């Protein structure tokens, strides 16, 4: 199936015709999965299954298209709705589906993403100790995207360490220990690695604790380190 074959679904297409077309598209790679997304959206939008007496579209697919899970169908439909076929062929349906889920969980509207080229979209990937690694979507592996989605759900980050993460975690631990020992109200401390620079983010810091923290950082960080505090 080529880009030209990703035409709009005819409004007159029946439920049976959509069902047969879905089965024919299963083995046609990314273009076929994109077509399945189109067909699924067509069935939902025109209530083809509901008008045939099924309680929901999900019930119809559970009975007649068991080879595809509901999660896969809705993911294909969402990706087809937001992205064109060439973008899907470049990045893959699953990766774009993970991107949409990450955006939803992170409360980032799709309008903030270039749907013609989502590659530069920044993705925050959690690591241990509160560290977050920022990568463009185009550089993310499938595991990176899984971690990003889990992180957006506030799950603890795991996975292999990137270069210099151990040193960054040491700084984070130092700052957190400082607040645990000297601050009555502990602020939120986060670290981000972006473009090989470490960004230290501190939220809800009282002014009375700011001067003391600055001195601790000055004594601990190497002169070559560039730290951005917020």
C-alpha cells in the first residue's frame, strides 16, 4: 500500500466492507496499520457497529476482529487522526502512539507539536534519583518512550545511565541532603540533562534558604559545570 492508497474512506462504506478491509490490511506493514486506523475511525464516527445493534464499537471488534486488541485499534485510530502516512512510515505507528500517550499524560496539547515533523519534540525520560534526561522524539528508542510514559504517570524511572548521569545524581543527592538537614520546608528538587548541560530545578524555595544553598553549590560544583537554577 503506497501513500497514494491512503485515500479517505468513502462515506458509503458499510460495516462489512470496513471489516474485510481491516483484515486485508493486517499484513501490509505500516501503511496497512494506518489504513486500519482510518477504518476504525470511520466505524466509530458513523456508528456503524452501534447502529447494527452492538452496545459499543469495542464489543463489535471483540467479537469479529479478535486479532487486534482494543488498545491497538484505538492507538491506530489516534495516530491516523493526528499524523499523515509519510510521518507514520518514518517513525512507526507504535512510536507515534507512545508520543501521543506521553503528550496526554504530560498535559501537552498536540497543537504544540509539529505533526508534519514531530522529531524535535522534547521528551523527558526519568532516571534514578529524580534525574530527567531530555531527548528529542527522533532520538528516543522504544524503551525511552516507555520510560517517558511511565514517568508521566509518576512511576519511578529506571534504565541504563547516560553519560555523566552518576555525577549529576551526586549533585542532586547533595542538594536534597542539604535541605533535609537545614530546611524546615523541603522544596522540590529536579535535575534535567539537555544538550549535554545539567539543569537544576528547585521549586518552592524560601528566600531564607537561598543564600545558604548558593554557598553549598559553590563549594561542591566544579568550575566547569554550568548549572541553571529555577
